[in-house]
């Protein structure tokens, strides 16, 4: 998991317009951009999404964020459970 988090953190440094302590991710068929707290990376359910993302897309994104292989509404539902997001 540390390797996944390290790769995810490197993607953070490439993302434009993302406040310190946050991560840009792209979700759904339309690749909607979300900016979420990095603290989400420690959540087991989010770590599973990161594993799926690595398998499907790798960690490169032309716009400097992570691509998450998940439906947008499922992602919003999941992240809303983390610290009141």
C-alpha cells in the first residue's frame, strides 16, 4: 500500500490548482474532476479504488491527477463518508 500512496502523492505534485493537502482525481465516464483531502488515501475503501486505478490506468493522467475507475455517483457516496466530505 505504501507504494500506491507514494505514487498517488507524486501525482499530487503534478496537479495544477490543487491546494496543499488535497488530491485531484478524475472519475466516471465524463472524467469529472474532484479535489479531495489526501487523508482519504488512508481509508481502506479508497485504497481499494487506488489498486483498481493502478491496474486499469496506471497513475499518469494528462491533466495531472489520478483516474479512478468508478461511477461518479458511487465515488461521491464513498467519499462523503470520509470526515463529512
